[in-house]
């Protein structure tokens, strides 16, 4: 990083933006294996929040890799850099007063913790979208497991690359046991119980 950079403090701050939108900015971070249902759940929660008049935006793993992270592959270091960039975008969106929904495999605990630490206290909500490997592989919505089994792709999380299960997730949503509608309802119920919606950012 250049030593010639200066951080510019804006007159309108994060708290003012949050107050103007009438909501508490959050990062709802959906982590889990490919095929666990992260994107489906995050999309459902975003729709439900919009219906409540909340200002939210969904960052999806595949979508981000089409642009912001199109130069990155799937090595451990590239995955870490991918999430670092996403975390910084999420931080900017939180400063803008938004509720950010981020759906990423994010297999490494250290990467998820780093994003939590970059955000104000109480803003990062880790949601573990739980489904065992057999279930995820049977769903295989993108055909990734099939390609990995045929040797066409490497570093497939859950097969030849590890997934570190969150040990202290804020919320666990098991998509083997819940329908998509029930899973969305569980997230919303947790938010209603835990979040002071009209509180500003700390």
C-alpha cells in the first residue's frame, strides 16, 4: 500500500446514513458447502426484507467472480483474496446504511473471522447453512461435484479441499430439515429476536 494515501473523513457519517434509512446495517454472511442452499436462502431473505421496506443487497459468490474477482482462481490464497475483497465491499455497504447478504462457501474460519473483525461490533452475523456432503452432492445445482469426481476441476470444497465448519455461528439453518420457506422464516425470526432494527451503527 502506498504511503501517500490519506483517509478522508466524510461529513455525513455511517450513523447518519443508517438513521436516514431507518435500519441497523448488518452483514448476514451465509456460509456452507456448495449445494447447501446459501444462495436460495439469501435470496429469500432479501425478498422478505424488501417486502418489509428494508434496504438490502445480495452479494453472491458466482456473481462477484464475474467482475470484481474475475482475476482470481480457487487456490487457497485466491479464495482468501476473494473474500477479503468481498469483505471490503460489504464494509462500504454497511457504511452506506445497507443490510448486506453475502452468500459464499467461505471454507476457512480465519477468513470469516477477518471479515468479522473489519466490521463494527455486532454487525457481522455468521449464518451456517448446514447440509451434509451427500445431500449437497445429490443436489449439485451447478454440476461441480460431478466435474470434480471426473477430475475436471480440482480444489473442490468438501472433496479435495476442506470446509471448516463454524464452531460458533450466530445461527445454524439446516436445509435438510427445513423447506426453503421455513429456512427463510427461521432467519427472519432470529433477526426479529436479536436485532434492534432501528438502532444505528456503533
